[in-house]
């Protein structure tokens, strides 16, 4: 998938010789649900804990970086390009970001409720505790490949 994207978009991919391969969420079902919101819905933002990037020895995304979004079984579905990044805390997330994340009813209240539930669950599974002071990577993105899914 990456080779096809680079061949068709040499200008956009020229500055990025590498990419990450990832999926959304922490289960097959959630990965598929969130990916569907990317490929056939409004999801154009995502949030991840800085701590998790460090634990996985993954660099933080940067504007212009690419990642291949996979379904819950690991099959590549789309290439995503980061367009905006900010590091903040839970309470710094605003209604516009929650809306762009495209989940549930797209409200800030539902974003806070569901992300709190998610991070409490995933941090507990890692033997850690989630706090509202955790640093969060707030990333907006565009879908750039394949052409039939691209923004």
C-alpha cells in the first residue's frame, strides 16, 4: 500500500521515507469501528497518550507524517497523513477537537466520558493508572490513500 501511495504521490511522500503501521483502539471490534468512521465517516482526529508512544518505543507523530491504518486483524486499509498536532491534557481538549474526532454524538461530553473510560481501562491493563494530567497527543489528519477514500 505504501509503495502504491508513494508512486502516485511523490511530492507528498517525498519528505517521508518512513511510516508507521497502526490500528485504532485496543480490540478487533473497536479498531474496525473506528476505522469505519475514518473511511466512511467524519473521523479526522485521534488522541493518544504520550506515555503509550514511549512504552512502545514509537516516535510521536509530526505534521506531515504518515501512517497506514489497519483493520482489527492487521490488514492495511488507508494511508493517513498528520495535518495538525498538539500536546495537551485531558481538560485542554475542546469541543472542536471532539467534533473532529467523529465518535459517538461528537460532543465534548461524550468525548470526555468515552476517552476517560478507554484510558482508565487501557492503563489498568498495563498496570498503570490514568490521570487527568497525562499528556495527550491530539492529532488531526487527512486520508490520502487509496484514491477512492482520500479526502
